[in-house]
C-alpha cells in the first residue's frame, strides 16, 4: 500500500511541492495533507537519521522488520484492555474525539519503501504521543507536540508548524504557550527515550504510568487558571 502511493519527483518538483505545501499549511494548519507533503519533501535527511537510529535499536529493528500499521484492524483490541493500561488510554483519547486511526494520509514522496515506512510510522504514532504526553488536540496542544517531535526527529516541518500555529494565537494564548508549554515541551522532548524506536503496540497492556516512567516521559503540566 505504501509502495503504490509513492510518487517520484525531480528536485525542482520536490521544491515546488515543498513551497506550495508550506504556504498552504501556514494559511490553514488543519490541512493534514499539506502538512504531510511538507514533512516528506523537506524531511528526507531527518527520516534517514531516524531510520539509522531504528536500525541500531533492538525494538526499532523489530518495528522495521514487522512494519506494524496503526490502523483499526491492528489496534482495535486496545478498546478492550483494562482501564489503567496505555492501550486503553489511547482508545479513550481516540474515542472521546471520534478519531479513527485510518484517517492518516498516505506517504507519497519518499524515495524508498523503507523511508516511506519510517515517514508513515512517524505519522501514525502521533496519537500515541498525544496520549503519553497528555496533550489536547487544540492548537496549543498540537504546537507543543510539534516541539517534542522536532526534538525527537529534527523535521523542518515540525518547526514550521510551530511557527504557523503560534502565529494564530492571540496575545493571551501566545503568552501561555511560550511561558508554560514551550519550556516543558523542550525538556520533555529532550528527556524522553528515542520514541521512534518504541514498538508501542507491544506495550498496550502495560500500565500507562509505568510506560511513561520507562520511556522518560513528562506529562504536560496543567495550564494555570
């Protein structure tokens, strides 16, 4: 499925898609397809580094070998797990927002099947990270998670998304983000383990707080009143 979706681009076509996607995503940060295209056309060196780290990690190698997909057919059992588990917390996060794991856009602009899978994996674990860090899906929460993603993967798209997202804040939101969430996100992204090397689906049955401790995750602080 990943192979069939891929499109080969010349360098100038790649640049054109990157620029067009960046402009479109800044105008409308809700356009997941544009953000995805921007991440792919500007992120190849970053994804190559993530791939190398995954190859050096036992759990990362297992992910690359088995290529798990975060789709309903594969993660639906999370809805049946005990309430305290990471899997159940993920199910609550998705269900409370009426999200489907099948809604992610396909990878289109990666050169190889392996890089395409890494890009797809980064896209599909996004909601696992929301769950683990306890971040909402509003503009503040998404911007904070993009800071963590940049710390973890160094994707230019993440930095551009933070710039685009915070430009839409009002003065009160901007102050809250940069005084409260931004310092936490920088620390949280730096302190946690290499999150692209985690085989999350094999940890669904574990206690959520135990998983957080094991991976060095600092949950988002409560916003001041």
